[in-house]
């Protein structure tokens, strides 16, 4: 029987003894939080939504196999983004299966907004996922309208109070089902002064009735290029007073480190060696003996990465040579109007490609390409810079420029993810 007390996030006494790792296999998100900017390659930022690399499930397993050799205190494997695990359910569930098959004694956990987790709870129970964290920021739709720009589920978009009401309903249902399945549940609440800081006691009281085991109140971290970038971060004294309100109803967490989506090591002491290993693994093509020497690029003119995949009628294919990068050929993309089969055909067209550089991409093609072993890299800028990142492992600062290529704004689509 697994020792649940070794989870450092759920047990304060364990966080100096046992390590955890977050496998960054879930790049897409299904909500837009007004406090979140999911940049990649922000090595100096320690906050949720940030990762230096996104891994495929097979890469994640390879990384974990290497990591346990240098980190014997590792007890917990989690998935916490950089998007939401269940906005990327195929990648998330495949990763969990791979970890469980290869590390039967490892604790498994997830951190999610709860929007799309409910239909996977039975499978999570079978996999013996022991801990799930859900971020729930208010019980009032009018408050949630200030927290989220939009919510997207089942190819529908929700805005304003309707988005808040829809999200909240799914979250409360998910918590109840998780507890019915015997899974330990923690609720994270981001404290936003003047927005939800006066609602903490009512949130704590409600989730306590649902059987939630722990509540973590996290002070807002103002992030550049977000709607809340100019708000003030709550003081430690104020956060302490909120935790006293929480403990009337259920245990509060007081040792949160606001972990990155690729965190590895002890809480608050992430391993530099693990970060290096992650970057190296992200460059690997983890396929059974399959050689993929090329990189695909969506480009209007063959110089810049500047086109959304859904808009591209052709793909530029490059290969590294002793004399530099060579344009191998230009390949037509499958015709539109075929649904998922369009992207499945594209994976066949790009079977010799280890990665694709795109100006923007929807969740459907991203998931299908990723599962085929093609690393999806969202960026803007010179093609050579993207190729240097793939072939040489150089730093790429333009990853995930969502202000340039938001789904439905960088193209003529309707924000349904090229579905």
C-alpha cells in the first residue's frame, strides 16, 4: 500500500524530505484566467503555467526514468500544465498510464481547473491517482466573470457570468465525484484583492461540506501582459488572516511554493540538474528506432514562422546539413473540411519530421500531431531561430506568443481549435 503521507504538497512534514516532479505534457488550456500568462522558457519565473519545455508522453517517461536515478527521494509524479491536464486528456492519460506501468509505487497527482475532469475520474481511480487539486476561485458567477475572460468546453465558448456559472457547476460536480472515488482533494484559491478576498470563508465552508481535504489560498502574483498585472500582491499578514478563516472549516495549506509546470525536486528547491535533463529530453525523438531528421514549418514566405496551422495550405520542410539548414521541399496540407482526419493525414505527410514550428495551432491538431511523436512548437520569428532550438537546444524566447496568435484571432476560424 502506498504511503500517502509522502506527498509534500498535502503533508507539510514531508516537504523537506520527499521530492515531486511535474511532467509538462499539457500545453493547451480551456479557460482564460485574467491572472495567467502561460509563457514558455521563462526560467527565472516560478509560478504555475510556466515551463521551459513541453514533453510528449513518451518523452515524459524517458525523462522520468533518468530523473529517478539522480533523485532517489522522488515520490510523486504530477501533471499541472502548462495548460490544463484535461484540456489535453489524451496526452495526460497516456502519460499517467506510462508512469503507472513503469513505476507502480509512485504517487500520481493532477492539478486542474476541474472543467473537464469528471468523465475521466473512473479511469483515474483505476490508475490509482491518489491526489487531485482543483483551482476554485469563487462560488459567485459574477465574481468569476472578473476572473476569467472565457471558458471553452465541448466546442462551445462561454463568456461573462455564464462562463463562471458553467465552470463552477463542473467544478463542484468534479469535487463530489472525486471524493466518491476515494481520491484526496485539495482546492486552490487564488486571492485577488478586491475581487474574491472577501469570499474565502464561504468557499471554505462549501468545499468542506463536499469532503475536500485541504484548502490552499495562494496570493495573486501579478504577471506582465495580463489583465491583473497592475494589482498588488496580498501581504503575508493578510494571507495568514485568511488561513485562520479557512481553518474554521478545514485544514489550510501554508507551505505552497507556487510550483512551475515543470517543477522537480523538493518544494521551493527545484533541481537545476533536473531542469537541464528536461531540456535535453525535449529535444529527443522518443520513437521506437524511428529516424525523424526533418522539421516542418508553417510560413507564408519561407523566412518567418508566421502562419497558423489551420490557415496553411502548404508546409515547408527543413533538414540540418553540414552546410546549415536546407529546405527539403514544400508539402501540401490535406484539404479542409475533413475534421480530425485532416490532421491524421498530416501526421502521415510529416512522418519524417521530429517537430513542427507554427505561429498558432488549435487543441485538436496539437493533440493529434503530438501523439504521433511530432513536437509542436508555437512561436513567431525567424525560422532559423526555431530550427536552432530544435537541433541545437538553444534558448527560444518567442515560444507561446498567445497575444499574437490566439485561437480564432490569428486566423479566420471561430476559436474551436481547428476542429
